[in-house]
C-alpha cells in the first residue's frame, strides 16, 4: 500500500512539474499567434504575387483594417462578458441598452470588412488580385483548421 501511495505522490508531483507556469503559456500563445500571422503574411504575399513595392503599400492598409476589426471584436466580447456578469440583476431597460450596444458593434464589425473597404486595397493591388486576396484568406483559414484537426487527432495540442 505504501508503494502505491508513494507512486501516486511521485506521479502527481511529476504532473505539477511538467506543466509550464501560466506566464509561459501566455508567452507560448503569443508566439503561436505571431507564427500564424507570419505564415498568413507569407501565404498571402505568395498567392497575390506582391512585389516589394506593392507589399510596402498593401500590408499597412491590410493590417490597419484587420486590427480595427479585431479591436471591435474584442470590444464586443468584453461587452458580452460584462452583460453576463450582470445578467441576473439586469432590468429590461439595461438589457435593451446592451442589445443596442452589441448590435452597433456588430454593424461596425460588418462595416470594417475588407470587402467594404476594398477601394484602398484595390488601388494598390487591383480588382483581380483583391479577389485572389479573398480566396487566399479563405484557403489559409481552411488550411490552418485542417492542420489543427490533424494535430488534435494525433494527440498534440
């Protein structure tokens, strides 16, 4: 019996040591996010066949639109979390205000799409390559999801 308890204690201790501290997980997530962004940039640049001059004009506009959209998405998630934390004490008036705020954010998100802001991008890369951009983004997302599913299926995180 003592052997089993000792083995159990050693096993539990090993699990605790094997887990990285939370700070390392955040750092790892950030690094993974940066890797994915770098892969996306490389993939899109290759698919659009951007010249160096076009790339220096294209990426700032593209990244600005992407960042604006991501910020709006973060604001929406934050608002939803705020609403969830106060849900039990919400009055109908408060609920109506949250609905209006969330709807406004969703409209802003919709307005911040590349398609709605296509004029600036089309001036840089042209209409045909803009269509290639839309396809390249979709293909990259599909490729990343497939990779994630394959890794998850093999027992990798």
